[in-house]
C-alpha cells in the first residue's frame, strides 16, 4: 500500500469509506489517496467493488460511513461540478450528435456562436467530424463512447471517471478511446478508470489500484503493481487465475 | 336494404358536396377536442413527468389514482362538470354550461389522466436510463423534467394522440354539459346520436364515416410514431 501524504491540491482522498447493503459490506476502503499525475486504473475481478468505488468518488453513491475528500474539501456540489463521468454503456440523449455536446455547453452558459465553434473542435478531437447532425442513437458503439467522452470533456473537468469504457469495443475502437484518454491526461485532466483489461492497464496507467471483494488489496505505481505485485490476490488476478 | 343504400348515397353526397352544416359540426368537434388535448398536455405532461422523477410520500397512491381515473365513466365526468358549472354550482357565475368551453372542460377532465399516466410511464422508463448520467452532468431532478420530456417527445406524441382519440369519440360527457344545441354545441358524436333517433340517417352516416376516418387516421399516426419511437429505443409499450 502506498504511503503518500496528500498535499491537498489536485488530490482525491477516500477516508474510512464503507458501503453496506442489508448488513453486508460491499465496499470497505479505510484509506486511498489518488494524487499521481497520470491515469489511475482500478483493476480487479467482477464484484471487486471497482464501479462502486468510482461512483462513490463521483458522488453518485453516498457512503454509509466515511467520506470522499477532493483537494481538502468534502465532496460537495462545487467539487462534483469539477468532475465528469463516462459510463460502461454510453447514455446519449435522443438528439443529434451536436445537440448532445450543445446540451452541456449550454448548461455552462456558453453562447450560441461559441457553442458552435466548441462543438466543431470537440467533434474533430473525437474523429466525429461530419456526424454533427446525425442522431446520436445511430452511432456505432465506438463512436457513441467517443461522443460520451467528448461530452464529459466539454465540461472541462479536473477529474474524469471512466467505468470500463472499452469493455464492449473492438481493438480499433479501444485504441481510439485510449488515445483520447491519454490526450486528456496530458492536458492535466485527472483520469480514474475502471478496467478488467490488464493490457490496457499497462498501456494507460500511471498507478494501479488493485481491488478484490470490496477492498483495495494493493495500490502503487503501475509497473510495480503489474510486474511485482505484493498481494496474493493481485498475483493470482494478473496470472489469470480465478479470484473470488 | 334499398332505404339503407339511398341513405348511404345521401351521406356520401353530403360529404362530397361540402354540406356546410356537416362540416361546421366536424370543425367544431375538431376544435373542441384539439383544444382539450392541448390543455391536457399542458397539465398532464409536467405532472406525469414530475410523478416519474419525484420521490415523495403518497406517490404510489397518486399513480394508482391517476391510472384509475383513465377508466372514469364519461357520463359521470359529464355529471360532475355539469354540477360544477350549473347555475347553483361553484362555477355557475361563469355561465359556461351549454357552451363549447364546457365541453372542452369535460374532455380535459377525461383526457388529462390518460396523458398524465402515459407520460409518467414513458418518462419513468427514460429517467431510469438517464438518471446517473444526468446526475453526473449536474442536472437536478427538477431540471431533468424538461430534458426527459423533450427526449421522450416521440412516445409522448402517441400519448397525445391516444388522448385525442378518446376526446373526439366521446359522447356522454359532452352531451350533458354541451346540451347538443344546433350551431352552438353540436359535435359529431352528439349529432349522430340525435339524428339517428330522429331517423335522419344520412347525416348520421356521413358524420359516422368522417369519425371513423379520423379514428383510423389517428391510429395510423399512433402506429407510425410508435414505430419511430421504437427505432429510437423508446416506447411505452
């Protein structure tokens, strides 16, 4: 487990968080500090609590005990406004591609002309030029996920959470998403992403949080966790063994 | 049989000949029902959407009540509206009884539960899908209502058409509050009832044919819009 003192800037901290359901502990994270400069990937088997932790970090689920702290402040509306999230199955509004982006830009108070220019920029960034007027629901899986990421980035978040964004995509589409994630990270957006894909963790992660059974079993620099894991659970997961 | 065919021929002649009385009745029917549906939409859609997204004690009860009101007998609605608008009723001073406005009120009472219940159903389904995403984008429950209504627009058109179908074919309530007064409150359904009882089958048949035509057209539109809504991944079916 890493032992880093958070300097309270650009830092996400989990303090004694527990999520319970019918008396059963679904998530139990006594301490977790995400303060590295590059993407953090949450890795682990199904039911490990990765998506639950992600939702908790984004404030979609309130923990039964403990708290999430961002930059020294309890996770409130102001902190959540600086975050964005992309879900495993992209949820797109039943509108055109451009209108999906325009929706969040308009909510930010951007004027019509500025919106139009920003939409064009975003579409170019996601390789969706020429699809502005197309219905968002008619996009392919990869295009839809790219649009969902662009919409999240349109919020200009400091932290972007991604919940297995490439789990249903082919290698080509996955590569495009990974490039977008790396570009966002290079621009200073903190990336926290859930994946099952060890190869993807190797390609993207600066640090890796290994989870199992609702617990963080290991957290450290990607190379260290992936090449020389300390915990037995991590070793078994990385070796492709069954972990329950 | 010969009498029927001659009445039928006369009915066709009335329709094709542009009989002014017949078309005035059709026009009034359409005006009353379209206006009633518009008012119902203004009430039923926001209420239905709010019922879909809001969480408060008694919400389930309200939903059950709204669903039950969809099957409210039109004659009873007519009677209740009559009591409200009659001279001694609480709204008697408005002198609306036996006017098209009274018929619109009766149809609004009948159609609003349909629009509300269908809107609630459609929006609740969409809200389930959108909920986390909208919260993630910082959209509050209240602010999500117009977003959900707009995105459910195709399915909601079918709700409005269903309401229109109910309104245009309604006879019991409008005859009580409208009084079936010639050139004032006589609509297709009430005229058919009256003219049939008088033996004037040609006018009744002509209006019946037009009413069936409207019903078929409305159902065709419902099918087309439902199909489009299904393709968009949203249907209340």
